[in-house]
C-alpha cells in the first residue's frame, strides 16, 4: 500500500465510514431510484461470476507504449490533463457514453432545446456525443473540440472537430451557440451562449458511497478515491466539483438552472433489473477507469512509484469485483438558460 504521508494532510483516511459523504454535498434526491438501492441475494451464483469473467477478459490486455508507464498521454498540456488518450482510453470513453445513455434512458441531454442551429461539445473526446447530436439535429452545425485529434476523420457534413484547449481563450464569437454541452469537465461558457440558449454539463463524482456499510473507510476503494481527491486538490484542479455546478451556473448568470442526480452502481449488485444492467457496464468501465484516473495522479502528484501504484490499483479492482460490496457513485446533470437580455 502506498505510504500514508503521500496523501495530502487534509485528506487522510478517516476513522469511520461516515466520512464517505463529501462536505456540502447539495445534490438533490436521485431520479433513477426512489430510495436506497436493494442488493440482490444472487441466488443464481453464475450471474455475477459471468460478469466477472467479462471484466477479466476486457482488462487483461497489456499495453507496451513508450511514453509513460505503458500509457500514451496528450503531447501538450500534459501537466494539466492527467488522463491518457490511447486506444484503451478511447474505448473506455465510448463505454462511458453508453452508460450515460442508459442512465438517461436514451437521452443525449436534459435541457429543453428546440431546433438548435449551432452546438458546441466541449472536450469532445472520441466525438461520439457530437456525432449522435448531429444525427438528431441534421440542420445544426456541431463543433467538437479537444486537445487530442482522436476523433474520426469521416463524419457527417454538419460535424466539425477542432483541436484546441477550451481552457485557453476562446476564438469563437460571443453569443455564438444555441447549445453548449460538456461532460466530465468545466470551462468558460456564458459569454459564448446565445441569449436564450442553453448550457448543460454532465459530471461524475470521483468518490464512492454505500448505504449499508459494505464500503468500509479502510477499504482499498475508499482509500483510493480519497487519494485521487487529495491529488486533484494538491495540483489545484479539484476533481469533485459535481455538487458545486448548480451554484456555479447561477453565479455565472444562467437562469432556470435545473439539476438531476443519478445513482450509478459500481457493479451489478442491485436487485432492480434496470440498475443491475447499468451496473454490468459500469463494472467493465470502472476496471479501466481505476488506472486512467489515477496512474499519473498517484505517480506524479502523490509521489508513489509506478509499481506500488499499480499494486494498490489491483487491490481496488479486486474489491470492485466483490459482489458483497454494495457501492455506487453519483452522476449529476445540470443545465441553465442564458437570459434573453444578456
């Protein structure tokens, strides 16, 4: 296990599970479950185990990239964006898109947009959301930007992908977009949305909860999410902003700000068939996310060695496969409208 003093002083492992709740977590009640999730009794033992074998086969490929610890990262601003951009990560991002669609019952967004003419997808990644929204609104011009050119080259005529850093000064005209979309990131937006246009952000907590005490404060998973949270704070890029988004959008000047919270199980442990199905996909995705989110943060920010980091990540992955762990993460969607007089 990595040394305790590699974790920021204010984020040391707590002595009790009550610390699983982040301070000032103002997310509203989840809309995809009416109460605490009920765990399955797994009378059919083969069901969870078959998913476990799927996880193993998906995660067993060994990458031998030159760049850093076997992973390929962005060639510029790598000190700011800490996640890889290789094919393994691209597959994980596309799987994440599928999980969001399952959570939102097939919806690409929650904002009440109608007939948008110009749409911006911030940090588009593989471009999968931009391609889907372009198909839904074929008359709209869709722009997706990212710091890596990992998007497909053959796309619909109403889609354009641009390599740029959205955290730098924007070159777009003010009041340009009817709809700006962002997922798992934050940036400068208000002045570029048309009056009456919408901005929507979909964000995940980098955390873990359980309602029945099966996630212990001294467990690998909980220690790991605490370490990632500490690393983000140490480098001045807070990871857990999900519960601040609504307040930030109101402060920025957006009106009619709406927030929706979803609970996403880390594995297919819930009894509810809908949540169980989502948990199957999340179980596969999170096995890849453990390293994607944490390898650079652990080695470069917290000062762990690559091998100790991977050993600890292996313990986290093993715990996430335990059907007796009834843990979940919160996913939040927040949208707001720019006033007509702004």
